[in-house]
DNA sequence: ATTCTCACCTGTTAGC
DNA sequence: TGCTAACAGGTGAGAA
């Protein structure tokens, strides 16, 4: 699942190929995307002037002043391929460019992703996003935590509070900061919250350097896998010995999401220790 | 206002 | 072997 580091990696991979390119044609727009945005064919003739990222959103600035919004959600991929590459059954948009041997392909097996112009419907979603997780300060996170009694994991996944984290990097950040994912946010000490803010920034920075995490379907703009997979210490490590050497990584469910943690390092504050389900 | 639940979707895996 | 059911998970709409 593409989270902030994966999206950043894709954006960096797209820029050298697409900046300054003019769209020659928009091909194969799948019905579910055409229904959400009937204007997609009008991308033809636009020149891509910039490609930016906001949390997990990719925003392409166009010469007309319009903006194209892409969100990969669960299974989306945005890849640059040779013009001759065969179309896959899950390719939902194919964009070709003037005087270019490559094409941009939006593939999305589960069809949760967005590929549309910024408009009234989706602009609000962008504006409601919390501060970028990469730049979250201790003070900001302290304020955030004090205002909520929700489990810290649930709070960190709320894009309106802090934007960019997903299931993988929340588990990794809480593990590094040694905080149990079910800890009520307001019950975490200032010192631990500061640790958490530092852990979030560090892990995201490292994950970007390693070009993201490929757990299942994620691929970079050039189709490559993310190398941060090898660095995971909690997510998907159920049953593996924790780096502390004292316990094995357990799995439970928090807010409906698979949650990985070390029962030794990450304990609830009142002494109760939670085991796997 | 805030928080929780469910729907969206399909490939993969577990269970019979 | 072949089938069905459960599961994965980011987000937003609607309910509590």
C-alpha cells in the first residue's frame, strides 16, 4: 500500500520523464474513472509543468492552470512504460506524449484509486489534510495527542490530524518509540510523544531513502520494488523475534487494521499487557 | 463536534 | 481438486 514514502518515490521517478511533456492522447479510460470525471479526455494538449506530493496525493500541475489529482489508495500504480508495452486488464488510464517513446499508465486492481482533475468534490479532501508527517514537530504532536482519547494508532492514521502515515509506517513508528498502539493518545507522556515525533520523521526519511516498502503490490514509477521491506521491524513480522530479543512480534487488530507490535517493548501504561488476539 | 462502522473492490489464502 | 468465505486496507459517507 503506497504511503508517503512510496508516493514520494513515485513522484521523484515521474518528474524526469514527464515534466515539460505535452499530452498527445488519453487512452483506455475505464468506466469507473470516466464516471467520476468525464473531462479526463481534455487532458490532451496539456503540458505537465510540475509534479508535487501532498501526503499521499500526487498533484500534476498543468499548463492551463488546472491540476490533475492522483491517489493510489490500496493497489494503485503510476508507472512510466515503453509506448509499446502491452495493456494489462487493470490499466485504467494510459497517457501518451508528443515526441516521447514512453507512456504514463495508471493501474489499479482494486479500483479504489483516484485519477481526476482537482474539482469541488476532491479539493475539500486536500484542504482538510493535517500537517505533513515528514515535518511533524514534537510540539505539534503533543497538542494533537492531548486533544484525543483515541488509541494512538487510530489518531496517527487520521489524515485530517497528521497526513501521510499508513498502516506500515504507523506500526514501525510506534515500535521505534516503544508505544503500545492501543495507548490512549492523551495518556502518553510529553517525553514519549516527542520520541514518537522523532521516530516518525526518522522512519519516513529512511523509507524515502530506501525508495519505499514493497510488501505486496507497490511499485515505483519505473516498476522497481521498494527496499525498505528489509528494514521493517514490526509490520508483517508476526512471530519474528523483536530487535529487543525479549519477545516475538505479536499481531492484533486496532481500528479494523492488522497491527504489529512487541509485547515487551510496547506496553500499555497501566501495566496491563495486551497479547495477540 | 467527534468518533465509529461500513462500503468500495478483487486477488490471494484458508477451510471444507 | 474445486468451491466458498474470509481477508487485506485508505478513505469518505452516514450513523451514533
